[in-house]
C-alpha cells in the first residue's frame, strides 16, 4: 500500500464536498425530522469553504491540509456539526504532524485521534444517535483490518462499510445528544443526520485514499 500524500488528502476533501453537495437535500430532510432542518446547508457551507481554502494552493503536508480544513469548518459552520467536524480534522492534522506523507497506519491512528477529539468536545457515547455511531465503528474496522495484515484498500472498504452500518443503526436509537435529544423517545425511527454525513466522509475516503 502506498503512502498518503497531500494530494490524496485534497482528493478526499474534494470527494467529501461533492458527496455532501449531492446529498444536501437528503441531509436536510433527515434533520427536519429530528432537528432544525439545517444539516445539509451547514455541511454544504462548511465543505465548500474548506475545499476552497485548500484547493489551488494546497498546504505543504497532509497534516497542514487537515488543520486548514478543520479551522475552516469551525469558522464557517454555526451548528453543532461545525465544531465537531472541525475538531475531528484539527486532531487528524495534529496527529499527522508535518510529514510530507503518511502511512496507512498513521492515517488510521490520526482518524482515531480525530474521534477522540469529537468525543472530548461533544461527550457523546456509543448509542447516543450521533456522528460518533458512524465514525467509531469505521475507525475500529480499519484498525482491525490493518492489524490482521489486510491491505489499505481492504481497510478503507471495511471502514466505509462499517460507517454505513453504523449510520443505519442510528435509526432505532433514541437520541441522547444534540437537538434530536429534545424529542426523547420520538427521535427513534429516524436516521441521524450527522451519522449520515459521517458515512459520506468515510465513503469519500474509500474512494480516494488508496494512494
Ligand atoms: P445543529 O443540531 O446545531 O443544527 P447540525 O444539524 O449541523 O447542527 O448537526 C446535527 C448533528 O450533529 C446530529 O445529527 C449529530 O450527529 C451531531 N451531534 C450533535 N450533538 C453532538 C454531540 N454532542 N456529539 C456528537 N455529535 C453530535
Ligand atoms: Mg440542525
Ligand atoms: Mg442548527
């Protein structure tokens, strides 16, 4: 498996922005059911600004690019998701450091650090019906695949599949964090918007990070 370069990370951000744009209305509809109907707009604004901030003149390293994306998400997205996704990318960037490329194991470790940042900031636990329910199984699947000696392609494919399964599992959950928690039991039966956008982030990674 090849090393992950700044260009690879840029391609990941570009693919994420594209998937968010394609799913903007769907994300908003999910948020209309259990939130305030702005997740599609929030994510579209954030990913468009993040891509604009790094496209054309990409930062010098994958870590610097991730940090720039994180800072842009924090500053452009007003909702809960902006600071959480922003923290995710900032922590990924810090974990990657200044190296010109990253190995698959380093990328997965950085994603793990990103989740830890999301949890430190948002205090969501597994089963609370949030983006964490898609992100955590995805990174666990990637870790397991690499630990088992599987390829980077297999690890990313497993991660994207686990994120999608985690997203689907949020439908049955009762929300305990974020706006959806105001609905209590009535939040059950609806797929979580943030877990849905998180599955798009992993789908974008599987599309682009193969080095
Ligand atoms: P807002 O709720 O402020 O309108 P968004 O609609 O953009 O923000 O994002 C909502 C999503 O954010 C939820 O679907 C959920 O996945 C995620 N979320 C909300 N609060 C938390 C939290 N404390 N920890 C993790 N994720 C959260
Ligand atoms: Mg919302
Ligand atoms: Mg809102």
